[in-house]
C-alpha cells in the first residue's frame, strides 16, 4: 500500500471527547503535531462532547466512528475511513480503544500505537476480558508515566516498545482560566488544604480526612476542601462527620468544571492515592504556585521534588498531617515551594515541547514500524 508523499499523517483515536484529563492531553497532542507540520485527523467513538469545540478551532473536525456498539464493527468503520486517507501513525487516546487502533492500523499498513493513561495494571483490570489483548495488540504503546512503563513491561510488553510521553500543561490557558474565575464559596479563610479527585477507593481519601483532623488539633485554622464526586462520597461524608470535620473544617465542593478556580483559593494541594499514572492535578497545582503534599503513587515523586516543590511521604495520616502543619505554620516556606513548583512546570512540563516529544517517540518506533511508513518516521 502506497500513498502520495507529504507530511506525516497521524490519526488520533479517542474513546470520548468529554471533559477530562486524557481528553485534554489528546487536544494538546493534536495542536502540537499540527504546529510541527503533521497532517492530523481525530476519530472518536462518541460525539457532541466538550473538546470538539477546541478541535474545531484548530480546523480539526472529529470523525464519528461510534455508530456500532460492537468493537469489531467499530474497528471496521475506522478502517474504512483510512482507505482514502492513509495515515502513517494511528494512535489511541484511551486504553480501551487500543484494539480498535491495532485492527484498523493493520488494514492501512500504518504504525499502531496504543495508549496507557493510568498505571497499566488498573487499565488492564478495568478492561476486563480484553485487558491483556489491549495491552499487547498495538505495535507499541505511548504511556504517560514511567510507572506505567514499568508495569506494562512486567505484564509482558517489550520495554523498547513502551514510549514515555509525559503529560504537559498549557500555562497561558491555565492562567487565563484562573484570572477569569469566581472565588469558591467560603474561600480565603484560614489555611486551605485541597484535594481535586474523583471520589473512588484508589484515591484513598480517608487518609486526607484523618490527616486533616490531626492537623487541625495543632492548627485549628487549617481547613479542607474536596473537589470532585464519585461512589465514595457518602462514605467519606460519614467519616468526616465522625472525625468532627463538618461543617467548619471541611467542604465537599462536588464536581468542579474550573479546576484553576478551585486551586486559586487553595494554599496546598494534597494527593493521597495508592495508584496513579501521571496525575494531571499535580501539574495544575504547581502551575497555581501551590506546594504539594503527596504519596509516591505513579510518577508523583518524579513530578514533585521532595523538600523543594512540596513533600512526598507515604500514606500514613500522621506524616501527612505533620507536613500540612509545617506549611500552615510557615507561610514563607509554602510560598517558596509554590514558586519552585511553578518554575519546574514551566521548565519541564510545558506544552511547548510536546511536538518534539511525540516526534522523538515516533522515531523510536521506526525499527518495528510497517515498511511503508519507516521513511516518513525518519
């Protein structure tokens, strides 16, 4: 199969374009590749969702391939779209579309690159019977964390075919969202420790509640906020009441569309997870000049520099509480760490370098790419 010579053609395949971290990163990748001269098209299993507008602004109108519920038929619909427009790279935006990508790319003679957006282990478990195949069917995987790379290798993937492309952040857009945002109700009182997370068991938010209760015994003006919703909310609200945190010591804000606004009214971000890949919220907190207190879940310890941009500790509530008290008592330390975090994000995780990172990943895949696309990947 041949095609007319021209720029690199990349097909990005999304399971959804709803508001979320993986979807935002997909938009960043599309923008970066287009700025780098690539011809990019987006194919989605869903339609009428949040990030379609951002793609349309870049003159990328998503192609809907979700008419059929059957995964094989969806992969066939995707392959049919490739017959006239022959992509060189077919890349997944979500783990659960990896099989679609592998099948459709094979019919087009293209390089298939699956996606891992969590820690690989959770991705496989959540995909059920198709988990292992979703991990191994694509020729390679673009993973957003070193933790996911290590886990995928342990699950049998060839290490050289695991391509790490870390998450990035658009600082200009983040700052614009903060500047134009309204304050959160009750903000500006005391010292605010904030969590931004889906309320699920792997986030281990009971650790945050116990740490907050302990810290308030020493510094009563410390307050907590939890932005997010999920199946654990009821249990967490009951625990918060048992710990005496409600109503003065803690707010459950629910789902928040504007994370920069939430972080603008915080003094420290806390992450207490057991499992993560690359937590986007850490970049957002550091962009907001907040110190971070986190567990070493996923790549958190690579993102947050312990003692410099925040504290990385294990999940024991007394340790988490001690770091929270230290920051509440030393506001200059909190500001220094926040400033260091902002500088680190701008230096290491800006979206400005994403195009180069993707091109480097594609070039690394050249030895095991289909013959027809090796030249364009050089």
